[in-house]
C-alpha cells in the first residue's frame, strides 16, 4: 500500500515509526493527539486526506480517537496508559475497547506486555515479535514486544560554550559538571523532584549545575516549573531544542538524569547510553527495565540518594568509564534501529491486509 496511507500521533516513538514506514513507501501524516479535540475531527481528517490506516501512541490519549472510523489501526503503548490510566475505571474500560479493535499493539518491554495481559485478561495471549516471525503476525496474539530502536546524530556545529552562556552559566566549561534532565514539562515527568536537593549541593559545590531541557506540554505546569527554577541556585531551564542540538548537548554534559514518576521507555536514557554519557535515573519499573544499577547506570529512590550517587560519580572516574562502556554495549545489543524498522514494517503489513480484505 502506498499513497496517502497513515495518520500517526506525534511523539518521539511515532516520529521514528514514521521514518520506518516512509522507508517502505508509505506516506505518513503526523498529528498530535492533544491538538484534536474529539473523534469528529479525526473523521474529517480521514476523509480529507483519504487516509487508509493509522498508528497511535498511547492506548488512551491516541487510541480512543481512532475508534469506530472503519480504518484499521495499531497501537504503541506509551507508559502512562499502563502505569497510570489503568487505575481510572472509565479510562481502563475505554482502553480495553481500543485494544479489542486494534489490529496489533506494541509494548517496549516484556513487563509492559505482562501488565497489559494482566489488565485485560480476556485478550488473546501475546507474543514477542521477531523479524522472522512477523511475516504471519495474525498467527498468535495481538501484543508484540519491540524495544525502542536508538540512533543518535549530534549536530557537529553545536557550540557547548554558547549553550552554557544561553543557560545563564558563565563559568569555564572545563571546570563544570552539567547534569541534563530531558523531559516534556508535565507532572508525570516530575522535573522539580530534584530541584531543592540539587540546589543545596550547588551551594556546596558551585561547579555543578542541573539543566532541565524540554518542550512545554502542560502550560500551567510549565509556568510553575519556570517560577521554581528561577528561585533555585544551580538549576536552569531551557525550552525544546532541535534533535541534533539536543544530542550534541547530551554528548557534552557530564550525566543525564531522569526523575519521572512513570515511564514506558525513556528515549533520553537510551540516547545518553548510545552517546557514551552516564545515566542517573529514578528507580521506577520503566527505568529499571533499561538501567541496571551500577552496571549500565545508577538508580536512585529519593533526592538525597541522587545527590549521593551523583557525588560518587563525579569522584570515581573508573565507575563512570565502566557505566558508559556497559551502557553503550547494552544499547547496541538490545535497541537496534534496524530491528525496530523490520518489526514495524512487518506489522504494518497486517493493516495492508485488512484494507485489501
């Protein structure tokens, strides 16, 4: 199937999936679910663009908008759909119906797959898709496991010193330890979790800084973050950056931080590993699935433990080297971009079959 084929909902995972689909000859249209108020807007878009199929990220936010339109669709679990939304009865019921209508669903990890199976026991037994098996994806089950494929491309023209100055950091880069926290500014990412503890550390050691980088997702919460950061010594806030610049910033920083309450699979963590940068992540299931403590990164359970581990990392170059080497090896072995492409291209063939039928 070629031509105007797919509508996709905007996110990092979907952008990558779009690349895979376009490489197979499909035309994709990206839409952010938050920009579409109701199902009728989807219906108009489907008709106006002659859309034939859809791929949505997040079982509730994206999937519910696709119900009942008569086009086949697949779902990629986001993380909060399985970790948060299932605790709300009405949302859980809606998501169950979406999963029933979807031709397939993709989970990033085995634990996410198992969580979905537990929540919707009536669904078919799922299985882990491989390139070899994906040629007959209707043979068994509906939920497939495919970890995020990672590819990084730092902008070679990026200037780290300029970035620091624009962040309000006017010290020599040689003497600094910059911790980057990359996230969309919304409550589930909890970017303020470490602010007070980090600020206290900065007062003791003025060469450590935490820079929060990310797009405005929740405008009200973004204002709260901005106001809090302005009062916090050693903490800075930078709005969304082009991907190449972000990758260059990741490569130049001392460590990448994740403080989320809930994660499906953090692309920033995996990108940091690929770029040979150490990772400190909050000890939640989504992070623990990719970060093995003291092997591929460091896991913390509270702000005080974060500071302890960060200080240890600063003072122990051997630990830093070991974590970086293990992280890079893990990403190269387990998060192949080519394997991800193979999986999605094979899964999309099930939607093509639905259209032809």
